[in-house]
């Protein structure tokens, strides 16, 4: 059998570049601390020699793996994509690698994935929302694995989080809908059991309409798993009742796009016959016809902030509190003012 080729070492790179091994290490792990000319020379030799850093040696020296895990509910739609991309980019800038897994909204999968990430030496874990068995938090704490929540923020919850207030965000949209004259309200919500984001959004709707004196029976709610098809099915059920809603408020943009699509199939004009709103402001919200009035979630800002916060938790034991991020309303063409007022120029 032919002998295995000798792999280049850190020392080989240092000799070829005419620098110390410490300088090579800084170029790879903290490039902002090295002058550009030296960094360029070292990286050119790294590429020429085909050098790959010894991950195991680095992890042993630092007592960290420089790996972070993120467990998200689904990869089937774009709800989490933009924020997770920003999260990964910021981790990379700070020398960390991301491992991602998806639960398909099944709690038993999440527990299994948490244990797998810990067994592989993840330095920290990002989780979506607060709702899960307390045993998972206890397990992570017993292993001293920093854990951060994203896509949610509750000042009453002690778990560190970088996110936004789902309840307050939906309250703002519900008040806008009320101010536009709507009194027959249909709601397509994500499944609230085990999903505090969906539950808090539904609570925000109910808060506002109750405060404005809307009778409980005037608020028609259907819970369904997220998905374009499911949004369409729920929309058809809402419109089949004796008292058709003048607006259908959806728990996210994916459900709302399904509702718009079904409205078109039913020959209903949006928003003349029925208004439809979403939540998240993903790309679909802007390209569907008509574009959705929705709640803009600062996904990329949240992803970057979550990466920095989790690394700080790993490296300095800083557990916050981290300030909440602010959502805002995107007013577009899918919401009519049935009072007959001019709603102004739609948001982009």
C-alpha cells in the first residue's frame, strides 16, 4: 500500500511564511489582530500548502469546541431562515461553527437533539421559544451548557433570551385592524400547545378586541399546523360560516399566503371582499398579490444579536439580561379600511 502523504503542519506554514507559529495561529483564529500584509502572506501559504487546523488540539487547549448548536422547529419554510443565516454569519466571524437540527414541532425530537448536541461538545445551544419540558433546561444546566432563547421575549421569564414580544407585536396589529373598522374577526393561528410564540400572538389579539368591547363569539379562531395548504383549508372553513369575517388575521405569513391563495380560488377579492393579515414579514409577504399587511420581525438583527449573546455566555458567563428587539407594522394592500379612510402609501 502507498504511504499516506505527510500533512502540512502549523510549523510548515510558519516557516514558509517567515513568521512564528503564534502568528499563524492568530491569523487563523483572530485575524483582526494581525496586520494585513502579514495576514495575507500567511493565508496564501495556508492555501498553497493545503493546511487544515487541528480542531482537536485547539479544542483541548481552549477547553471549548467552538461549536454552537441551534434547534429550530422546521426547515420547511422561510420563517427561521433569515435569522438563522445571520446567526451563522456572526458565529463564523467570531470563530465558531454552527450545527443545526429541526424538530418538526415534535417535543420528543427536541430532547433527543439537545442530548446529541451536548454529547458532541456543543459550547452553547440556541432554542426557539420558551415552551418545553423543564427537564431539558435542567439537563443543560447540569452540563453547564449556556442556553439562549430566540424568537421570543418575556421579561417575566428568567431564561436568557434575544427576541421580541410576540404578544405586544400582535396587539399592535390587532389595534390597527380595529381602527380600520373591522368587527367580524377570523383568526388562523398556529397550534398553541407547546408553542408559546403562537399562544402569545393569539393572546395579543384577544387582549385588544376584548378591550375594545368585541363580544367573544365575534372572534372566530381556528388552530392549525403551519403551512400554505393548512392556511387555505382554515380560511375556507372561516368563510363557510353564517357570519363571514371582514378580516382574517393569520399567525404567520405562511398561513396568510395560504389564505390569500384560497381566497383567489373562491373568487374573493382581497381586500375588497375580505382583508387578510400575516406575521413575520418574510419575502412571501411582499411578493404575494396583494402584498400582505404584516408584522415585521427583525430576523437578521435578532440572529446577529443572538450569536453575540450566546458567545458572550460561553466565554464570559454573561447571562444578560439582553434588551428586547422591536417589531413594527408593515402596512400593505391586503388590509382594507372599511371606514372608508385613506390608508396612505403602502410600506415596501
